[in-house]
C-alpha cells in the first residue's frame, strides 16, 4: 500500500484529531494514523472542566465522541496502524507503517506521551474506570497529581476503598481536584511505598514519557532538530503538536490548539509552494 497525501498526521489524540479536522476543512488530502483508540488518554479523563464550550464540564469519552463525529463529517481518512519509521526522499516524507507506506508533503507528529510504570506485577497505568471492573475492590493509586486524584474520585464511586500512595509529602493536584477525592472518602498516605500497601487493583499515575522512535532517523540526519511546538527548522514540512512537545502543559485545549496551528501552517506552506511554481 502506497498512499499519497498533502498531510499525514501520526497520533489520534486531541492534537492529531484537531489537526485532521482543520486540514480537511482547508481542503488538504489528509490521513490520520493511530495504532490504538482514537482520543488517546483523553478517553479516561473522568471530568474535563477547562475545555471551552462546556460550562458544566464533560466526560473525556463524551468529548472524544464529539471529536470522532467531527472527523466523520469531514471524511478524514483514519488508518489503524503503527508508525514504524519516517524518512525524507526528495522533499517527500515516506512514513512507513504496519499497514504500508504513506507518502506525504507534510507530517504532523502528535503522538502524545506514554505512561511511566512502577514495574509491579498487574500494575495498570492510568486505568480507565469504565473499563476496569472495580466494584467492591480495594483500589490503590500511586501518584500525587491531578490524574491520580481525578481517577481516585471516580473509582471511589463504586470501589470498596480507594487509597492514594504518594512518595512525597506535597499534593501536586490542584485544590479543587484533591478536595473532590477527599470528599468521596479517598484515603491519602504520604511518603509511602505502594508495594507495602494491600490492594486488589493497583493503578499508577506517576508521570509520562515522550518517546517517538519512528522519527529517530530524521533526528539523526538533521542536526539541531528539537521536538517543540510548530514546524521544525529542518526538515521543512515536519511539525510537532500536543503533549509530546508541551512538557507539563498537558491540557486538551492546548493540544487541540497546537494541532490546528500545525495544520494551518502546513496548508500555508503548500499554498506558498504552489504560488512559487
């Protein structure tokens, strides 16, 4: 399979989906490549309160459902495959995937981040409450940030007990999120080792890694290439968007904005090339 596109997007989270929608709206032939579930880890967000347009908040899975409907409306080509490698051949990107090769004039890398793990048997990183049976179970969550407390509050609705194990003293979750978990009876143990606490289900929320092995060849061939928002200095036509390049600024609204900005820049780049011919 060899497919030709004006734009290929790797990663079907909020950044990638927003980029695909905007690019298709602009008239670009667009492919969206995602190896797992569209929406990524936004699907497990129990309640999103800072995405504009939803005054009372919205569940992550419901928001992503809206995203998917919009993808369908713009007839975006979604390819279920894993990105294997990326090369440049005479100003055309060759994206090798598990489903075949894709040729594109522009590439947006929006692969998000992968969860860090403790390395304990049966550990579930960033578990989805809707897909993790927990009725009557003792749930232990390792972590001290927004995600740990958000998930703890959600699991507490049906679990027998929920405990948060923190390796330090300070809660890094925002006050509103931490208080919601406390009000639902979540127990917090500071300066603790999760391996020493009894549990039926262990969920780890201890941070994420930014890994993009499929672009390593490009990084090696273009000295000074950094993974930062927008278009790379070289090679031209390569863009990064979303959590992969945002550090701690991991919010769906920011990721979506990154995706739209990258798609707009890709479109303007193609129009400029057309005008110069």
